[in-house]
C-alpha cells in the first residue's frame, strides 16, 4: 500500500538524499506518525515538483528543497524505509495545529 502525506521539511541530508518531514496529515499508513518527523528516502527516480499559485506543477531538483517548505509526498514503505516517488513543494497544510 502506498503512503501519502503532507508536512513541513524539518531537515535535509544531501549525502543520503533523505528528506525529513514533520508530518501534519496523511493516509492510514501515515496516521501513527502525525505530529512526528518521518525520514523519506529519495532515489534517482523520485520526481520533485513545485506547485505554482495557478496549480500547475513545475519540475525541480533535490537541491531546490529547503527546510521549512510545505510539501506533500507519495511513495512506498518497504522494510521500514519510506521511499518517496514524488515530493511536491507548495502543499497547503490545512490540518496544522
């Protein structure tokens, strides 16, 4: 079952290409992590997008990510590694505390 989540980038590790997200909302798989940080692994196949004000998404790169950005992500957890297939910057976080 794939995961879907939204939150804020808490940290980045370019050496391992991970993105740590402070989770605000998500599907059933993510519910146990609400209010916690979750490390997302990225790969060469991960798509990075920027959601523009008009709703159109523009491709970006890992290097364009920054701490504090709101993001949404989808992917697959395998053996406790949460690998993101897509990370979109500019998510609207409607469930923030």
